[in-house]
C-alpha cells in the first residue's frame, strides 16, 4: 500500500514561530483612561443632542398613553403636511434611483 508523506519524512515538523513579547505592554491606567474618555464622549454627545433637539420627542416616544378598559388605542396622528409628504416621497424615490436605499 502507499505511504502518506508526513513532516517527519522531511526532517521533522518545523517549530512554530513565536513572536517576541511586546517590549512596551499597555499600562492598565491607559486602558482605564480610554474607557473614561469613551464614557465622557457618550455623555457629551447626549448632552449636545438634548441641547439641539430638546427632550420633547424623547418624552413622547417613551411615554405611552394610558389605555382605558374597552377603548381601543389609536395610532398616533400623522402630523405631516401634504407638501412635506410629497418632499419625503421625492427624496425616497431619488435615493432608490441613485442606488442609495435606507
């Protein structure tokens, strides 16, 4: 029967290359400062969003109307004007026409 060629037949398996240890490993304080910087950035972005847009839309999204027994809940009214709907439809169709879809 045939014999499969193995690394032992060719003089043994080569030793895996081991990389040298990192000469300057990351200090734990650097990692902690990085995490704090990320947290501060998230807080600043949130604060800027609230300053620019306010909290009305957030409150509206989070506060659900109280349902009464036997009364069906209606979906929120569409408050867009007809012209605004036409603009939205035109923007959407042009996105699809250019290959940019949401």
